[in-house]
C-alpha cells in the first residue's frame, strides 16, 4: 500500500491488513493551530488563563519542545470538525480544556505511581556519588530496575484502546512488538484516534507537528511536520485504525 511519509499507518494483526489515514487533509488545520499557538503564546486557546504552566515558554526551555496533532473528522451527520491533542502531559498537566484528553484516567495514574515513584527517586538520589562498581550501588540499581519495570507494567495496564469496529483492548494485547517503550499510548495520534472512535467520529486526516526548542538529537525542529513515531505509535496504529475503511466506504 502506497502512502505519504507523513501519513498515519500501521499493521493490524486482527485483520492482517495495513491501515492508512492520510495527513494531507489535516495539514491546513495543523498550520492554523500552529499560528494560533504562536499568536496566543499559550495552549489555553479559547479560555482565559493566567496559568503560567500553559505558556509556550515551557517548550523553549529544558522541555525542548513537544509534538502537537490535529485530526480532521466528519460526524454522523457529515459535518466536519477538528480535534487537537498534545503528546503526553503539558508541563505536568494531563487535561486542558479544548484538547483531547489522555487515554488513561489521570486520577488512576496518580494512584498507581504514588507508592513506587518516590522510592525510585530515593534510590536514584542514594546512588549518586557511589562508584560504578560499588556493591551498594549495584544492589540499589537492581532494585530500581525491578521497581521501574513493575511500575511501568502497571501504568501500561491503565490504557485500553478502542478502534472503529468498537473493539476495546488492553495496550499490551495490541502492541506489535516485543517490549513497549515508555510513553506508549501518550502520543497525539493514539489519543486522537481513540477519542474519535469513542465518540462516533470518522477521521478524514491526521497531521502532527513539533513546537519549541530543537530536541537533543536534532531530529525535531520547530514548525516541522512528522509522521507518528515508529517506536510507540506504529505498533498500535493498525489496531486503532481498524474498521475505519468500512466507515468511510459507507459514507
């Protein structure tokens, strides 16, 4: 199947097919959102806000930028609209009015990490200053790895994805790969597609772009468009897009 390098695509093991959602129809709306962000200087679009955490300055400092995405859709009446999302949390905030919410429940996430995250940070602090081969450091390193692995498994368990057949699956049952990277399920494309499927919306296009300071690896630059990432998104996009072709052919 041929598609643009920027398109949203993935293989679905359920149907054995590659599914593709084009980027081109959403690009004008992404450019419009990019302009709005630059004019307002914060992501609290359409609301009065004095919350400094929402300002774009955050993206030009240590955060080193963030991905944003838009999804052009048609509702059941055929009326078109646009959804917008930011990847992960924005400056420690999961939910901002006007933006698609995360797939997981933030309150459940907070309860999940409240016990082990402080322990992991404490081990990291205690390891500082110890030699690489120090037995105490090696023991704490092993303990931290085990805590981190168990915590990540529980976090992944908070994600349940829905596709356009109306099927809901746990993230671990959907991921096409051997191990899930940290942050799987938090990118723009999965958030947008999951939200559209839950609300009976038919995606027509999806585009993602980067805002802020260039990342450390120099692979992301302000204003550039990118396809959903190969590491975290493509392994779950096939499932999320499954059923969409049936909806669009039936329109």
